[in-house]
């Protein structure tokens, strides 16, 4: 090899190491040290070197995650050690019986040490690393034989293609790790929304979505799904020695594999109960589906003594959460119209209390789904929470007598009486009237939301009145409202009208990303709008961009690009936008300054009253600095910002050991100063 070639190869290897490290920091530890732009520069440099020198492209290169051409079927993989299923404990008594059985078999009079972990509702897989490189990824299958889904596993960004060297400086010659592939709840909700808008049937739950994504014969489809993984159990290991489950979790984390940070070492079964109670409360705040906890005897030597029975280990048990389901009756099935004109069947339910909320309606997604489950008025159905807090009808549990009529889509739009479009072979139905009151209402609500023009005081009932009275028929009409028009509305006094007009006037100055988000372009949300604003810098540039140019923008694929072009090609959209721009003052979005590594992608919760800024201003500053804002405190919260008269969120933060910032400490952090 020439000196020049050796230098190129060394550059490629250094880029591998740097990118792999930053992938680990971002996707596994959630603690990035560089900006997205800096990361992109590293990737582009590596891609350029590999294009110029294809002889240095390796299977474990960070560039090799895009997916491969479709395969005809999955090959079988035989697991070296069987992937066992877990027995269940459905109550505290059954959990105590498990603990007593373990102590009896081990002839122990004292407490057993357990490792407790979240029981994920995902898809079980096994990763096989040979000399540190990912060799095989397979599904659990029947526990003995699984399916080879290596090409799909490789697209999951939290799966390292090559392990990092441990503190001992060497890698195991063979490392089999079992884990659970999941689809985060927020990603699941976005995926289903996109599928529904395309007319595709939605996934029933995140687990089905994860399984369907991982079992794609075309791994390029998998690469577009934001799958994640948590590793939790060993298979066969050669070249490394772990004495306990806890040591194993810490060891594989040091090698670059993702483990769940909520796992805990419990010295007794009473601590297992404490963990179960804590996770039961937190489960709805997690960004993934969890249906219980897993308790494992910590010592591998004791596990060996306990052995297994049938297909389940005697040393582990799944302690399930209480069921998050309820039965209720369907009063009727109505149809809602979204801001894109999509028609969605909705089950109107007898109110039922489930998982802390009262539910009176549930989306049935589309006509095909409603008919597949044969849901009709007066039927009793099983309801559960899917995704985040989305109510979901599982099935009919008792058919009404006499049976109601099978649901049909109305022949005309239920809101405006306009024509309904439906293409043969497609699932979706659309109201074609761009001036449909329902579409206008939803568009105005969206424009007034915090992530768009942020018009305070423009609630749902007021928007409905404005549209019903014909005062607002498109987005720009908000800025032409007069005081005398508003005071005629129900529950609208002169002072309230003045305040609303002031808020509308104040909202006219808007950054480009908020304007783009407000337009309601299909598939374009807050994140994509921000990417577009940073890329194009001005609305004229965006309006004139073709699909090829749009696809050069990060995270924008062909479907989003087509949607953006279609929106700006529609004359009525262009005319409505021009009228809105007569009132709006559009400011370019400044690229965020490089923020401290300790702040990017950290999760904040605000509580109490802030003196120096509004809550919305604080949220915007966090977002601009690369952080996230949530409404509830959990184990994943990094900081709680406490103003005056804080609520129960402060107590919860202290109980969970979450860092609490005063307003002045928060401001110093945002400005990049030390606490």
C-alpha cells in the first residue's frame, strides 16, 4: 500500500471512530457533544472519501446504515442458547410467591438480590458481535430459531455496528446480546398520522409498528422508521466474564450498547415492589410502551443453580402492570374533518375513566378499519390507551341486539355538504372543498397554536364562532377583524375583544419557520418547518424549490418533497398565502448559536411563575438552545425550572432526584454560563 493510500485509510478509520463515538453519545447516552451541522460535516467527509476510495468501504462503516435492496425472504438463524420466554406475576401475591420459591430452591433464609428492569412491549431480538463487529441480528422466533434481519437491524442508529473498546482495552471475541426493538410513542403517532393521510391502514400499537418495520423485506423501508433498542440479557459470551446481571448491564453499556437507565439493583423483594409502584406511575410519561417490570436474580451463579422449567427461567419473572383497558358502549359513530380535508370515523362513547383520564370518544382511523372490526352503534367495545394517551378501540366485546347498521362514509361532507373524493383501492376519503368550515376551523386553530403564530385567547369556541359567522374564511382574515365585529360574538365583551385584537396584532411578526408550520402543509410539522427555514432563508426560495432541491434538505424524503411542491403549485393556496403575507411580518430564522454540550437535547419542565419572561418565552429559549420541554416530571427529565409558587412538580422532581433550577440559574444556563 502506498503512503498516500495508507494516509487515506487512516483518515477513514479516524472518521469511523469519531462518528461512532458521537452516535453513541447521541443515540445511547442522549448527551451529544457536537451540533447536528458538525456531525453532518463528519459524515459528508467520510462519504466523500469512500466515494473516491471504495476499496476502504467496510461493512461496519457509519455510512452503511441506509438499507439494502429487497430480499425475497428471511433466512433462519439458530440461537446458540435458547431465547426463553418469561413467566408472569399478575399480582403482589404472585410476586411474593416467586420470591419465596427462589429462596426455597436456593435454601436461603435472607433476602435475594434482584435486578429490576422495564418490561418493554416491543420485538425481542438477538445481536451477535464477533471480534467487536456486528455479525448477525435476528428475531426471537420460536426461541430456538429466529429470522435473520441483520440488514434491518443495521439501520437502527442506536445499534453500534462495531463495539467500543472497554476499560480493559479489549473486546469479547463473541458477544450475544438480547434486547427489545421498540418504536417510541411520538414516532408511532407521527407514523400513524402519515399512514392515515396517505390512506394506509394505521398500526394498531407501537409493538405492531416495530415488528412490521423490522420485518420489512426491503431494509430501505426500515431505515426510514425511527426504531430504537434497549439491550438487557446475555446469550453466549466468549472473551469476557460477568458475575452478575448488573455487571453485565454496566459492561455492555461501556461497549456502546444501549441499556435502559431506569434499571435498578434491588436488595430485596420489598425494593422490587417499590420499583413496580414507581414505574406504574411513570409508565404514561415514558416515550415507549411498557406493560410491567422484569425481576431477575442478580447473581449468574444463582441463576445457574435455579435453571429453567419448560421454556421459562426459574430466576426471572415479569411482574405486570394493572391492565389499562376498559369496557364501554358506542353511542354513535360520527365523522370528523381535519385541516387537510381527511374524513375520520370517530366512536362517540359513553364516558369511561381509563388510566387517569375520562374518555368519551376514540378515533376509528378509517372506513376499512371500522369495518374490519365490525364496530357499530350500541356495541360494547374494549378500549385501551395506545401510543401516548390515544384512546384506541381494540375490539367489539358484545354486539348490540338488535344489531345496528354497518357504518358507511357519508355521501357528502358532514360539515359543508361538499363533494367527497375517494380513489379506488385507497383507504382515505377527503372533502375537496378548501373552504369547508371544518378545514378552516382546524387551520385557524393550528395557526393560532404556540408553535405557529401563538395568538393567545383564540380558543376553539371562539374560532368556531368566527368561522360560523363568516368573519374568518382563510388565515389572513384574522388580521382584518374589527372591534365592532368581535363584540357582537357570544361571551365577547369590549375588553376581551380589545385584548384579542392586541394579541392578533402582536402575532404579526413571526419567524419563517413558524409561518411555514402554520400553513398546514401535509407532513410538514415544527421540526421540518425549522429545517426548511434554515435551509432556504426566505419564503420565495422555498416556494420556487423543486422536489430535487427539497430532497437535499436533511430529513426530507420524496413524499414530503412532493407534498411541499403540491402545496405551492395549488393556485388557491398561493392566493391565500399572498393575502396572509399582506399582514404578516416574516423574519428570517437565525441559525442557533452553538450551545453548551450540557444543554443540547436536555429535557426541561417548567413550574411556577417566572418573573422575567412568560412561559412561552422560556419554552422558546429552551427550544432555540436545542433543548426539549415537557409538561410532566419523570425519570427522563433533566431539569425542572422552578419559579415562584411552584406546584407538585417540584416535589416530584426532588423525590426523583431531578436537578432543580431557579429562574436566575436557568437564565445563566441558557446564556452558556456555568451554574
